[in-house]
C-alpha cells in the first residue's frame, strides 16, 4: 500500500476517524492494529517474522533493566539486529562476491532497515542508562511498526516517540490543516515531479552504454531532483499522516541542495539517518575526540555503513565512501579556501563565496548520485566516461530525457504549487514559536489561490499517472 495511493488515503481517513472516536486508553492499541494491518496487507508472512523480531527486542529491553547479564543481553541484541538485517539484505550480495549461488531465497520485509536501526537505538539507549525500558508492549510495538514511518522512516529516537504515546491526543483543526497541506505537498512532489523526472532518468540510466555526454549530464541533474522530490515527498506524506493522528515525526529534510559543504548537506538530507549514524557509529568510534587520522577513518567507516545500509551493491559502497572522502577533502582544503578568499578580499559569508560553495557541493552530490542510481559500477563508470569522450547531440539528449516545452511547463507549475503549499504550511504553523493560524480561511485571496492550485494539481497528477499507466514505488522503499 503505497503512501501515494488512493487506497492509503482511504485507509488513513478510516484510521484517523476511529482513532478520535475511541476512548483515549484504546487509541494506541487501535493504531497498532492499523499498523499491523498495513504490514499484513503488503507482506503477510514477513509481517509475522517482523513481529517476532520486535517481540524479542521488547523482551531484551525488559531484561536489560534488571542489570544482570546486561552487557551480554545488549551484545546479543546488537548481533541479533545486525544478523537479522544481514540475512535478509546482504547474503545474496556476499554469495555473488564469491561467485556462488545463494542456496535459499528470501523476500525482504518492508521497512526492515528502519525497524532494525530503531531497535539498535532502543537497546543502546537503555544500556547507556539514558532510557527506561518500555513496559507497555503495545506502545513498544507501535514505536517499531507505526505505519506512516514503517516503509521509509524517519528513524525516530525512542525516547521522544514513546513519550508522545503517553500523552493525550485530541483532534486539532490546526493539526488537520497542517497535515492536509503536508500530504498535498508530498503527493505533488512524488506523483508529478519525481515520477515525471523518472521517465527521463530511466531512459538514460537503463541504457547507459548508448548514452552520450549530454544525456548523462541532463539525466544526472534530473535524478538529483527526482530523488529529493521522491524521498521528501514520502516524508511529507508520512509526517502529515502521523500529525493527523496527533504524533509528530522528525523533520528529515531542510533544503539540502542549499548546503555549502558535504558536511552541511548531511545536516539537511535524511536528517534522522545522519543523527543515527552520528550517535551510534561515529561517536562510539571516537568521533572527533581522537587524532586526525582516526577522525578521518571514523568518517570513512560511518559513511561506509551509510552506503551499505542503503543497499547490497558495490555502487552503494562507493557512494558512501565518496561522501566520506568528500568530507575529508573539504577538511584538508579549508586552509587553502581561507587563503583564496583573503586573496580575493571575500568574506566567508559573502554572496559570491556562498554560491560558489553551494555550486561545488551540488556538483559533488550529483556525482555521488550517479553511482547511487546506476545498475552497476561498470554502468556508472561508463556513463561518467561519456562526459570526457562523446557528448553527442544536445537535441537528441533532450528528446531522450523527455525534456520538452510541455514537460518543462508541467514541472515548473508543479514546483510552484509545492512552493506555495510550503509557504502556506509555514504560515499556518507559525514562525519562531508564534502560534499559527488555524486555517487558510483567514485570507480569502490566498484561500482562492490555494484551492485553484490544488484543483490544478489533481488534474496534473491524473494526467501524469494516466500517461505512465500508474504510479511508481518510492525510491527509499528499497532500503
């Protein structure tokens, strides 16, 4: 059940209505039923396996509270989580590396990477004494399997999420308006922007051997936009769905392509994963408290884990290592940058310096996305080699990538819709802690604009989906 599908919206409406009609003491149990039903609808057998795994995590958490054999239980929990993830996602990759055929076949459960990372965070927080074990099994299962975040995150910190399940959740008109705007924004990002860009991206990446330099360059930039609209669109829908139910999920994006460095990029992109990697990989390795060599090694290991987490393929390994190397290179060249700015009489925050850093970061991120999207390392290298060997015809490249005047107008209009909805969401939510408006009806002119825009968005989504013969799955469902 894709979050961008009509059936999900019906499911969400029923779930939300019943949630607020039920007495408070039954609401978490109802949300757990909805979450399990969401999983069972997609993968019945795997849902049972996942619930058994979550049950073991719950029992391990209870065992850790007794301190006896605490370290052994904690290590067992880590090995179980890593082993569970490895068996489902990486055994085929390991067998392939040695040229062998995997003797068994497994279907990877949806959300396995997110559930296991949250399980590791939960056990670690208890082991470190920063969290008391959750005694309520319903609340713990809901933390692990809450349906809006199940398939592609965000990766929620256990303490903050579990605390929300203890509080009183009342229906709020302002929450409903904000949630509706988030969901509408996410739908346009996914169904119009991401899925339309995917047509041109697929045409080039799926025939990498025949692509010219112009095609590779255009498709790389298109994929950079596609993956952002796809993943941030999912996050908007997930956060909106959770907010309808009175639960706030972690913000996962903050204008990542305005980053001035790769480090800054990772503070803006997939923020919940960045925080997890920092708290449970980078800092335990010693973080920045060690010598220069160890610090750089810790960065490489952290981003290697990030790459492997995304998928069982060498392309993801290279993508992760590239981001680690980019950060190390950025650190090493900082003195040179300061000297260059001084020679040019530029302040660090001057407009020229900022835009140069943004452009440099954007190009490095785009380079990394080529490996992320490519079917294999050979395919990625072949595509990048076209930038130095054969550019071909620009008009043919535009045609291959589907860059036509109607397509550009469609994308510009959809992007304008996203920006307007985002601005309206900011106005409704309030800024700097100020209370937001309870609805868009406070400004009739803006209300009319948003309604017309929403109507056009529905038309656009219908046309795009009809042209493609249906919507596509979210990119991060695979991870």
